[in-house]
C-alpha cells in the first residue's frame, strides 16, 4: 500500500480520564506503530460510560483505518469495551466455549476457582477473531471490514506490550503491506538553556530539515530536540537520524546530556564509573534531590558520603567540609539563598581533590519545588560537564 495508513489509539478507563492513573499504553503503542510505518492521527481517552465510548469508537473508525483500544475487556460490570464494540460494529456478542475453557484452565493452573463474572470475558462480537492473551485472563480480539480494523487489547501494560509486539505489528504489516516507509524518532536531551534560546540556536535547522523533521519540547528542567525520520527500512531511518543528530550537535553538543531514554543522573554516574572517580555531595538547598538522583545509580562505594543541610552555607565552605570528611575524588556542592526580590541565588561548585574546579551561579524564581528541581538538575549537569572536559 503506497499511501500512509493512519491509526487512532483509544484508551479506556475512568481512572485515566480522572488522572488517577498515567496512561503509558498510548505512548508505547504509538512508538511501536511508527516503527512499521503507521501514521498516528489521534489519541483519545474515554471513561467507563457506554454512550461516550460508542461515540468515540464510531468516530475513530470513521476517520482512521486502524483503531487500537486498550482497557475495558476485564470481568467487571464497568468493563464495557466488548459490548460497545459489538454495538458500533452492528454485530451481536457471541459466547465462545473455547475462551471460557481457556480462562477456567488459567485459574486452575494458578490454584483458584474462576469467579462467575469472568464468564463475561468469553464473549466477543460475532465475526471477530480472538487474539489469545498468554499473560492475563482477558482475551483480546480484532474485527476487520473493508480497509478498517478494530483491535481491542487489555489495559494492563505488560499484557498490551506483549500483544503489540507478537500479534498486532505482524498482523498490520501483512494486512496493509507495510513494507515501505517506516517512521523512527530520536530525542536529544538538553540542559543549560531555555526553550527560546535552544530555538534561536537551531531555528535554521528546524526550518530547513524535512527528513528528519526537527521539533522542540520543553520540560521543567530540560529541553528535548525530537528528530523524526521516514525511510524504506530501519537502517536507512537510523542513518537519517544520525545525520540529523550530527547537525544538531554542531550547534548544541556541549549542552546535550543524553539521548532517548538516557537520564542525566544515569549518564553522570556512568562517567564516574568509567573514570573510576568517587563522589561526595553537599546540598544546602535541594533537600537531598541530588544525592537521591545520583546515589541510586552509582556502584557500591562510589558515593563516599553526603550532607543535606537546611540552611544556606557558602559553597567553598561546604566543599572543603565534604572533601575533608569523606575524602572523595570529587565534591559536588549546591547551595542558595533568597535575594531582596524573592528570587534564589544558586551557587554550584564541583571540585576535585587536586584542586581543579568548576563553579556556576544561577538566579531562579518560581515555586520552591521547581527551584529545587532546577538547581539539582544544574548541579548534576555541572558535574557531567566537569567529567567530560577534564583529563582523567
């Protein structure tokens, strides 16, 4: 199929609509579909209410060839996806003895008697094909007509992710002859500049780059440069992303601390490990955020000690204190105090036992938790830059 196939993800559950649960399924599914060249058109979240679900399902099937739903196929009264799908498709629900046998057998293998309400899961719309779910009791299903396909998956992430990889992607690749373009994304993570400053440095790249397409995403303490490539195969897409990343690094390399799922604390810890350096931390502003972030990622004995203080102390004084008390190779200090305008003046100091050091001063405003998080992030970033730039 030459033209791009479009998909909509529908995540079902009042807990998602109310913000009581973070929806990780949609992000996972969208990324997986992009890998085989499916375009993501919409992502809709709907609660456990029959009429609203029916409206959302109809709308999705009217505007996209592929509709993937997650959630609502469990055994309880508010699990309505089966009934709503049957209504929207104009097909009755039918009882499948083979599904009931499978569900009962699963409970028996676990040493339990199947509750009666699990019998609901043995019903699927007439004409639908079962997608067996080896990681849970909820059988998934799909219904195909014309160039459309409705795929209803469970909401439990480890069940959904398994079915996407083993069943859904191969099925869609066959149905839509997805042997052409694939879509891959890459994210470069930046610290030390705001969104507008990053935009100013790479605005020409953003305007001129067509493949990969570049975009910015702002966060509370980091900026993301997202690169999206389309190609005939994964290797070609990776090559396009590599070229795009190289152009971004020409402008911003010293500010890039990671890629994709990499974290600032994780990459900083990896460099400490690589250079065989020990660390001590002193915090007089950030309530232990720096120690918590870096400490959990360091190997045994790599973090020599930490001081978390509730009052501001000069950075030099704190640095001398942790160097003398814990005898690390490197000391990292972050401290700060409010000025007359209510902003916080932040001082960050990285110092090696041999006297080499890097100091950074910041002025931060806003809620205290935001100030603390930004200060902790900049402290870790200062340590990362020190490790990169010094000779070990």
